C-alpha cells in the first residue's frame, strides 16, 4: 500500500481492509514506517521504532493489523525502552507488559515505536532535553502541546491513524486541540493503570488515545476499558459499546457554555470567535445552549496550590524510585530545571498538606457534580489561545519553584485540569479552525461521571456536521512521502 493511500484511512477502515484480505498487516506497517521517515525530520514526534513481534490474524480482533505507537510513559512493553522523556530514565527497559499493553495487543494493534513526551509528562508542551522539541505539523514553529505531544503530532501528520496518550491535566485534550485531532479523556477508573500502579497521581491521570476520527477513539476505548484484578475501584461498564454510541443520535442536549476560564484567565479573540461559531453550530443541530457559570468548589489560587502539592508529592516519590533503581543522581545532570524544582518542592509537602489537597479534590468533584445535575454537558475552549510558539513555556522557567511551574502550566491551560481533579470525562473536538491562520482550534466538552456515551454521540454528530478529516497540515505524510 502506498503512503498516499494509507493516510486516507482511519484505524477502523484499515482493519476492515485487513479483514477483507485487501491488504496485509505487513504492508500497513511498511506504509507507517515510510510515513514516519517522511515527516519525522520536520516534527520530531517518534523517538524510537523497533521490529514488531505482533502478528494478528486478519479479522481476529477489531483493530487487527493497524499500526500503532505508544507514548514514552504510562504503558510498558516487555523488552522495550520507556524513558519518560528524561535523562534520569535514559535507557530504562521495561520488564513486562502492563495491563494496558496486553489489551492493546489483544485489540490487534501492531505497536512499532514510541512517541515523545516532556520530562515525566510534567508539561503541556513537548520540548524535553532528552530528545528535543516536538513540532506542530500545522506550523513547525509552534508547540504540538503536551504531554502527549509526540502522539498528537504523529497522528496529525499521518504516521498512524491513532496513538496511545495519557492525561493528568489535559495531556490528551491539549495535543488534540493543537494538532486538529479528536481526543477524549475517559472517566477515572475506566482503564486500569495496573499492575504497577493502582492509580496515577491519586487518580488525576488516565489512559486513552488521540485520533483523526471519532469512531477510532470509540473502538479503541471499547478494547481497553474495564477493570483488572486488584484495581482499587472502577467505573461502571457502559450500557452498550462506544462503537455503537457513535451511530446514535445525541438528542437535544442542555449545554452550558463557559467562555472565560476560572481564575480570570482571558480567552483570546481567535478562540472566542471559534467558540461563537461552535455555539451557532450546536444551536442549528437542535441543542439548547446558554452561557453559564460553573462553581469550582475552591478559589483558583487554592485550586492551584492543592494541585501543586498533589502533583509534586507524587513526582518526588516517582523520581526517588527511579534514581534508586537506576543508581543515578537527582540533580541538573538528570532533571530539567522545572522538574528538579518541582521535585524539591514535593520534598517539602507535609502529610497534612497532602491530605488537605485531596480534600480540595473532593470539593471540586462535588461542585461539578451539582453542575451536571442541571446540564448534560459543559462547553469550553480546550485552550484559551492558539498553539503557542516553541519556547514559550521555558521563558524564565529556571526561576520558578514547583508551585510557580504548575501555575504557569495551569495559566496556559486553565480549562482542562478541573476535569482530571473531578474524574469526569471530557473531550477536545476540532470543530473549527482559526480564520486568520488556518490553525486548528479545539473545543472541549465535559460530561458527568461515566457519561462518555453522551460525549461520543455528540462528537459523531459534530464530525458529520462540520467534517475535519479532509483538513491536512503543512507536514503531512501524504504530501511528504516520495517527495
């Protein structure tokens, strides 16, 4: 299969070709590798590829034969490196498959490499010292987002139709918004973090993917959802497969709109314009849309402080464990300035402070639950601005402590982290683009706990009403391959 043909299919479409005998998994893998070679010099999204050992029989699984990439954090593949985007973990090799990796294999995906992440996934841009900045395929001078920026850039550029991603404060939705993709953060407890973790960052982090089509994300979530032995809790299983939800009409939904974020952060004019166009589209589809206020359950500074304590305490424990296992120092030779500062901040977080941070988490979750008693969904911009130039996050970062660094991340992405704290599902949908630059603009929709079904139905409706699949970035494997 030629790359120019390969990029025209989503994962479900490719799996159908394999099942029908029209193409082999080996031919798809060859096309994916050629696509990688074509775009990688310009976007720096894929940090390693390897020979594959998965040979799914055609039609044996829903995504049998589809090429796939995993993020350099959050999932382990036996015998493959997982370096967490950090010099501290450089060369680290996983000993066994995680539960998620086992499910990815059972889904029939053929994993041939890993994508870039910022160090310890501790940023919402992907510019690690270990392997350099990942560039946005729509404008290589801009950020691809983070922390799943490598996944976002690779999918947007046509390397693979979908890729593994994680989300602790927006790390699925931010790259989706920056790269013109669909990205859904599942409900807390939807996907197992085991066996090495019961929950990641006290339940803030979840697993998922970014994709070019809604049905691909639905199909993958069907394959990786559900509890594993020893999980501390799990979300109730859905009434029907998500792959069926994307074929169902969402009905007339009550949708609140929050155009300006908590904490007084201002949304820029291009994003406000995109939000207005999205509201008009929703109204034309029969939804009841109105501006609303959403109580956070805490003031913004209290929210940021609680987040800093919870994040840095978890980070510090992770860094200590890695350093001990790999016999490496914890200093500027192994950690970048923001992560090192956050590590030291976490060392000073006391037990009572940590418990108080968890109490804030509870208040936020209860407050948002009250909102979803009155509304079906909440609409916000995913980000308050267009993708920022590379280097924006690093300006003056060496002077920030752990609280200052987290405040910067939340300032740049003030809409997303709230739903990680609450544990509720949220998605970024590339409904429209900026009229001036052509850059994608993501719109975030959030739902109550366990209501991914409602999100998938609406996303599929929006995808049909305002198709985005034919929009392709400047760096696109279909253009670059063979050029």
